[in-house]
């Protein structure tokens, strides 16, 4: 007896069941996002003041500040800090993985994101959300046809269907788009819930994310005198950055006098010391690809240990104050 889900050795997605997200329980909601008026918890580490000075100097000199992030920045409820730094002209480029775009997109239309995975995975309902999968894939298919990037495709879709998206004020990718700041998303196929949807078009995803990579490389090529910040992305962020940096230098752009900083929970100890293959920290990509290798011919790299809910509000407050604004 033939299996309707199989075709020449691969599994078809046509019969996947999806569910409306409208009644879903969300762990992160618009009403529990962190506010700029919330008290900023105490946090500090050696080198942090120097990093703040370099961010401020970079912007005063018209040099870029690239903000790379994993999805937990959104899931920790910190979108408003990122958006405020975009509005103030501090962040000149936002980069993320696919999960970043999904949580941002869901908050924008649903007012909530982050389902309870341990129970949903048991019956195969995890990630099978009709609105998220259908609308994001529709946006990317249209964007691929028109030559747009991944982030731009989602933002333009929000504009065309404004009635579906009541929370654009708290959407990082949308606010970046409205201010002419690139928001690029760098996708690993098969990692995101929208790849589970029957409407998924992997060619469109690849094309729009590829367009974003070209845009990202353009920003990295201008990084001389600028700053690259990475928050919690342990694989996609550092790998994409290293490739973009190599492309920039291959094409002759001077990208040596740069500042890099990685923020994560992992404590690396003396992260500038040489370590061998027998040390597990050797395989932690941000240590090599962000903190050390990119600044081997100049500049400075740091690693800061802490929860995003500590590090990002502190960075926001110090940068804004250093720029002479209220925070």
C-alpha cells in the first residue's frame, strides 16, 4: 500500500496539519515586554566602559554599529531596547537567525510568542501555526519574486496587511525597515517552524536570505572604525560574520581597526589565551570568530558574561547617557 506522505524517497509536507495560533498560550507577550522605564539591574564587567566609549566614538565618526542577535533577545522581552537604539541612530544594522524573525513576527500580529515546547512536541503540534507559517512564507515568496531580502519582505508584508499587525511599534524588523536600517536574517534550512508549513518554499527562503547576506556583507565591508556586537548567537551569528569579514577583506576593504564584543551566558575565563583542541571552549565559535580572529591585525575584542536581561539594559543606558540623552 502506498504512503501518501512519501514520494521517491523523501517526505512530503502536503498533509501536515496546522492550527490557529489565536488561542495559543504564549510565554512572551506584549504586556510583559521590558520597558525603558524599568529599573536597570546592576551589572558590570572589565572592559565594558571601553566598549561603550568605542560605540559612541564610532557613531560620532559615522562608523557602523552592527547588532547581531539570537532569538532569546526577543524571548527575554528586550525588543524595546533594541528599537530605541535604532531610533537614536546607534544601531546601523540588525542581523539575526530565522527564530529572531519568527518571534518578532508573532509578537507583531499575535501580541505573543514562545509556545510551550515540551508538551507540544509530544503530539506533533509544535510549531504548526497556520498564521505564522502561511503569512511568513507568503511574504518570502513575494519577496523572492520582487528581489527583496528576507527582512524587507516581512516588513513590506506587514505594510500591505496592516490590519493583521497591530503591534508594529514593538517589532524590531519593522521599526528598522521604517528607519532605513537593514534588518537581515540568515537562515539554516530546517531549523525554523515556518519550514514545517505546507506553503514553505525553500527556494524563496534561500533567495531572500541570500539577498540579505549580500546586504550584510556590504555593512561589514564598512566596519573599519566601527563596532560589531553579538548577543547570544552561538553558531549562525559568528559563522556569518566571519564569512562576511573574509569577503570584505578579499575585495580589498580595510576592516582591521574594528571593535567586536560577544555577550553570552557562558564564562570563558581568560578568553584571549591560546587553547588547544582538548579544551571544549575551543569549539565555542564566538570566541574564535568574533572575539579573537577578526582583531588579530588591530582593534579589540571582548567577551562579556551575563543574562541578556542584565547586559542589554545596561548597555542601552550607558550608551544613551554617553551620547548626552536621557535614559
